[in-house]
């Protein structure tokens, strides 16, 4: 899982049928140290400005219950608080 911040929503009038009815969010992450903006399926009702946990890859497809879905990232949690020992960060 990676940590990200929801910065927007995506509306798509034409999309794969397996994405119908799914809320899509724009999430900023720094996975691997490099900033990245991804689109993730929202499974829990996250909103703009919230810090979230994102699962990627096959784990994401399993999280929505459809291993054949064209999904690469899913919001699986909203972070209430986060504590990091900055001395341990490199």
C-alpha cells in the first residue's frame, strides 16, 4: 500500500463497462520518493483533501472483487492520523 492525498475527482462519460458506477479519484503520491498523480477507484467514500491508503496492481483488482477489471489503483482506507519518526527516514 502507498499513502496519498486526494486532490480531485474524475468524471468519464465513456469508460469500460466494468467501471460503471465506480467513483474515480485523483490522488497525489510520493511512492518511491518521486511525486506521482494517479487515478484510483474509491471503495470507501474518500473526499478531496483526505489522506488515503492506496492499493495498486492485482491487489487493487481483488479489493473491488473483480480480478478482470481494468483497475490499477484503489483507495482502501482513509488515514485519521499518521505518526512518523523523522530520524528513521532516509
